[in-house]
C-alpha cells in the first residue's frame, strides 16, 4: 500500500470515527461499538478490504493508547467527589475484579472446555469495567445518577484496570513458565501494586514540580513535556517490576489534584489525545477481528455474557460492599452498570504474543462478550436507573467566554450561580445588593446572551451570574440571592 494511501485511510477513519460519535449522542449507541464497527468494516471481511492480523502491533497500539486514556481519566477525576468513595472503590477494583475473574473462569472451563488456568485467564481478561461507556449512554438520554454512584463508578473503572492486567499477566506466566505455582503470584502482586503506587505518587510530585518550575516560553510545549513524563512514569514502573498502568493513573490523579498555571490547557490537550488514542485503539482492534470467526462462538459468548451480567458482577459487588451502608437499589445499579470496555479487548491480544494455544478462541470470545455486554446492558441503563429511581436530570455545564485558572496563593474560584425566579434580588441593581467586598460578578448569562455587569445592572430572575469569590463570600452571596420575596412579604 502506498504511503499516500495509508495517510488517506488514516484521515478517513479518523473523520468517520469523529462524525459517528454524533450518532452515539443522538441514538444512545455506545461510541465503543461504533469505533469497533468502523474497524471491522475497514477490515479484510468488510468494505475496506484491509488485511490485518498483526496481534503484536495491535497489542502495542493498545498499550500505548491505554497509557494516555488512563492518565487522562485520572487527570480529569474530581477529587472532592471521589475521596468519599475511595475505600469501597478500591475494594471493588481489587477484590471485586478477582471475584469476577474466578467466577467467569470456572464458567469458561465448563462452557468452552478450557483448562483451569485457561479459564482463569479468560476470566481475568474480562474482569475490568468501563464507566465511560455508561456515562456516554446516560448523557445521550439527558440522565445522570444520584450520589455516590457517579464518582464510585468513575473511580472503580479507573483503578480496576491494573488489577485485571496483573491477573492476566499472572495467569499467562502460569501457563507458559514451567514449575511456576499460583502462590508465587502473591509476592508478585505486592511488588506489582506497591511499586506501581510508589512510582505513580513520586512521578505525580515530579510532574507537578517541573510544570510549575520550568516556565516554558511557549505554552504549546507544556503538553509535550507532560507526554514525555507520562511515558517516563509507565516505563520506570515497568523497569522496577511495578504496574505501569497503576502508576500512570495515580500520576494523573495527583496532577489533577494540584493547582498550577496552564492546567486547563494541558487537561484539554490530554482529553483530545485520549480521544485519538481511543479511536486508534478501537479501529485497530476492529481490524484485527474476523467477523466470520465470531459466528461459531455466538452461543458460548452470549452465555458467558449473561453469566457475567447476572451472576459474576452482582456477586462481586454485593460481597465487596457488605461493610458499607449503601441501599439495595444502588447496589443493584452498580451491579448492572459493570460494562466491559476497551481494556478486555486489549488484554485479549496478550495470549497471541505469549503463544497460548487457545489465543484465537479467547480473543474472539472476549470480543463478543464486550460487544454483547455494551449492547445489552448499555441500552438498558437509562430504563434501569429510572426503575430504581436513581436517575437525575442531567445539568449541562455552561461554557463562558471567560476562563479562570486557580493557582497556589489565590483562594478564589470562578463559579456560576442561578438567580431564583422569586428571589428578593430581582429588579434590584447590583450596587444595592449585599455583595461581599471581595466577591466579583464577572459576567451575567441572560436568555442565551452575555451581559457585562456594572453597578447599575438590574438583576433578573433566571440570570446566571459568573462569580469570582472564595467559599465564604460565595455562600454569603448565595444566601442573599436565596432570600425569597414571599418570606419578606409575610
């Protein structure tokens, strides 16, 4: 294939993938399915007729993509919401993953006639979850979830991939290394997770220090330096026998918790890089699969998917959450939204490079399980959330032509406040309101237009005030706007 033709195909696949994401929002079709479908259509059995069977290249592409996807997920995590669910999230992402792997592993032995180790390998590969697909589906239906479901799902899905990777690599070793016993995985687990966590923590501090101190002349170089440091984080952890994906996730989490200049710019860049990584990964994995190879495994794949949905995931969730006061509907919801995502398909390429005899069957079964899980569970999530009365209307985050970046030494935030329609402040000028001295109203959004405020600007019901203030002053202003007219009249 000519170089120009390769460039053309890359451009076409990227363009079609991005445009197809609009279909995801409109018709609640998970974007994962769309990207995989594009890859399969471009493949040798599709209209593109691109023959691709390089499992090693697919694995390498998937790992590199996963590094940036996981880092972006950690970077974008809201620590204020997440810190209250860290303990149940950690239990779900470790013990929950192990329980899921064991249960599915035994079912795979019976259904696919695998050996115990092969069954456990398959169970390990499909053990991690993908919350991004869940929230994409909910967003398309204008639905959100009640607390603490959203932060718990986000944290679990971000932190359970390292455990799934460890189990996959562990059972691959047991299958390929003669004389290796399962008890040898215990010290390996301690080293893998411990060193991964240590490298992630240290590198988070290093990245924040360098980003603050380098003071680069060109803003566009900050994402470049973070890309290099993210790759350093992964490689250092691997060289020290630690979990590279855990290190990258914790580095992203630490960076997201810190305050520094250009943070929003760097975050937006890595969000875009994560999307490019997802498209490249899904399309590559879609190219690798041969749809005709899936047909003989439809029965086994569908049965394993159903067992994963109704037994393995619910059992692991209910057992892991026994020590926590969480209502039955919330536990049921957490059980149902355990969708499989990109990581299982990436891990399904590992047996190819390890020379496992059942590698082809494992890859095709995992591919089918992921598609079936996303399709069956994914399309039903809005209905299940409503039946369990755990749904909330989705509140869009309004965008403004003003941005503020919080840095160390400045104890203020840029926050929007809605003026209630029966507020006592309606009809009054800003100068007549009891606005704290250090509280600044930067902009007013009114009827989809922006108003630059002054002291004589009159407040209207439904106005959205963009306010620069610290927490105390913000609460005082919110109290002023929340004073209702009827309470004064009485």
